[in-house]
C-alpha cells in the first residue's frame, strides 16, 4: 500500500463528485478508478482527474491499484457492494445510511471484520473540530445534566430533487422509493444529526414514538415526521422534519440544540453556547461561540481522516457501529409510526 489510500469510487452521482474534489485535495488520498453503471456519469470525472473509469464493479475490486472503495450508490445497494469489497480485501468508506435495515448493517460489519478491512461511514460530526470541542465541553458537564435535545430539518425540496438530486447530475427515481431509499427526510437528512448528537453527548436512545406521513409529495417515502426520543439518562429529544415545508427553515437556527440544567448549545458550523454558571471567562446569560481550533468538516476531511486512520492501522473516526446506531434510531421511528405506539431500543427482529 502506498503512502496515500487509493480509492475506487463506486457511484459517480452528485455527492461522489463533491467527494472526488476532497480526494484530490487531500495529501492522504488518491482517486484510482471511477465506476458507474452509466458511462456518461463517470466520464466527466474521469477526464477531469485523469483516471480510468468502468461500468464493471468487479474491475474496481480486482484492481491492485485500489486500496479502498468509496460507495455512493442508491441506499439499497450499500450492503451488497460493501460486502463484495470486503471480500476482495478493500477497505470500505460508505455513504449514509450504512444499510436500509439492521440485518444488512450487521452483515456488512461482519464481512469487513472477517475480511480484516476497515469500515467507515461518511458522517461529518466525527471529523469536525468544532464538534470535537463541543463534545469535550458537553462531556465535561459544563452544560450540566442533559435534559432535552431538539433536532429539526425544515426543508422545501424542489420537485426536481426527487429525480435528480440538488444538482440534477443523474436522472434517477430511487429517492422516491421506500424500498430503494429506505425512507425519506429522516433517513436522508436527520440521520446526520442523530449521529452528531450521539457522538457529542454520548447518550443512547432507548425509546421512540413517531408520527409520519407522505402529505405533500408524490413519492413513497415520508415527507413529514415528528418524533419523541427518550434517552438513557431520561432526557427527552424532539424531532421535527419535513421535505415539503414551504418556505423552509426561514429564520430557524440551524443545527441540533442540546439543553442542559446549566446551559444550552447549538451545534451549527460554529457551535454557540449559553451558560448560567461561569466557564472559561464567558459572560453569564449571554450567547457566545464555542472556541475551537482545526478544520470544520467537509468532504476532504471525511476522506482524509478515514485514510490516515487506515494507513495507521487505527479505527476510522466514524465506524460501522456508529452508522448502525444512527440507523437503528431511524428504523425505530418508522416502526413506531407503523404500529402507532412507542418502540423500545434495541430493536427486536
């Protein structure tokens, strides 16, 4: 293996194009090969980065020039592609969600363990310096006991999103399908914040109650959902999310909110904190910024931190188990909504 982790990129849609820019920018990664079932989708990236492309995943997995694969395909293909990569001895960095069900997540984690390869999930929180600082503050008890969490995703996705994403790079309808996508706004968007809150606070969800529906969009997945979470410390979480909320978030502050007995924190790109007891010279009763040093998360950080961990023989910053934990909360919410009653975690099959 070289001093860079050489990636085969499987799936060359909009998020992959952004990730390729990160791979090219990082001193720890290189693009070795691109793969997409539609040759026209990978062609522009192949020309731009001067690397080979293929429509055959087996060609990627057989290449001695590929150390790891980055999987950015429709959600229902993540597990099968990840298992094949692990069996071929390739490390796996996969887009969220890790799978569309827990059996698939467990199978992928087991395959990577059996193959002696690393499995990482492309969440942002674990590679963000600002959230690392927030994590240290929260876990030091500066906010006091965590009593509440609020997550919101107030989106107004255009109709074109469902067949072409935000960039319209690839025309496809997989996002509209519950079978293929696994879910709507909760699975596609809020899962990031569920991972963030879990990583920052260390709290685990043990009960979920949800109501959801497809109320304003001609798709199979939910476009409106409300969820109540009960954490293992007895704190209460609330999720309000939608993909067809006209006007979007407007003036609502972005980022999860964590409420403690001594203060509050908003986990946006530059986390804010409000305290009622002295800490690090901050004024009481005023909002201030969480001090931090280092880069905030982007696609370069996601691939670079995964690569440096693999090259050093260390676990990736966001593991397969982390991806499974966030997925389990999402699936518990869906089960609760289907049954019309609270659902306990861990989920029973």
